[in-house]
C-alpha cells in the first residue's frame, strides 16, 4: 500500500493495481480462501460491516459459492479492514472504468477479475518483494501449518477455515506437520530434563 500511495499522483491505474494486490494479500493472510472465491468477492454481499460503517468487515461465502459446499465466514481485523477501506475509497474507482458493478476486484473488461491471472499477479508480486514464491493454494497450506504449529492437534479449526467437508481430509493433508511438531515438543522436554538433571560441572 505504501508503494501504491507513492504512485497515486503519477499513475493512477498502476497504483490501483498495486493496491489491489495489497488487499488480496491482506485478505489471504486472514482468510485463506480459494482463488475463485477471492476473485469473486462482492461488496455488500460477501464483504459487509454488519456492526456499522466504523466496524470491521465480515467476509462471508455461502455454501453454494464454495467448492466443498461449506459456509465460510471470516471476521477481518481492524488492520485488514483499514487496508480494504483505503483501496475501495482511493484506488478501486480507477479500475471501474465507469462501471457500477460491486466486485471488490473488478476485471479489465467488466465482471470480476480472472482468478487464474489474479493468482499469477499475486504470486509474482510476492516473489518480487520478498524472494519467496508462494501460490494462492500454498497460502492455504501455510495457514494450516502456522495454525497447527501454535495449536497442535486442533484439526477441527483448520477444517473449518479451509472449508473441508470431512475432517479426515484435513488430518490426511496435515498429519505430517503434526508429527514434526510432536518430535520438536519431545526434544524440548528432553532438553529441559537434561538441563535440570545435569550438574553444571558435569560433562555430557
């Protein structure tokens, strides 16, 4: 968003596209949805402020819009809400080209932005800025890995935010991560006992 602000006065469309990617990354960090859902977000339908204009956004996808036919609801925090609001008010109009459609990410020729091309743009920008190449689908895996690192064994929460219908699917994909975390936790316990039971003067 800082880069978008620096471009705003000289190149409005380029600034708006930069801000668009910033918003997509902010949303994915809090709501690791599929590319098709991300690109198809509608203001006032999927993205709302039920508590009023000064509250945070709620991102909602009804079951008929989700691949696995599972309702998805994400409460976005103040930070993500502020990024979205800045984009909607200051940058999105430059991408609308006179249209009054309600897509959060409008495409160049009307309608929503193409999900595949949007995914490529996001991946390329992240790689350019950070050196890390991560696809939109890998965002979902990363979200699960980060969550399970802090909440080992809580597959049900992962199932819910990834929109899996069956928890067996979640366990199948991420059980390996749990094994790694379990061995690390065991190592921590062993090291703690070793430090307690070994006299400082003793050699290992």
